[in-house]
């Protein structure tokens, strides 16, 4: 399962 950059940014935004 390849993690897309968009998913990573989405998670970071949720953490912030």
C-alpha cells in the first residue's frame, strides 16, 4: 500500500 503525499499532508493537518 503506497502512501500518497496528500494523505500525509492530511494527517499532519489533523495533528496540528
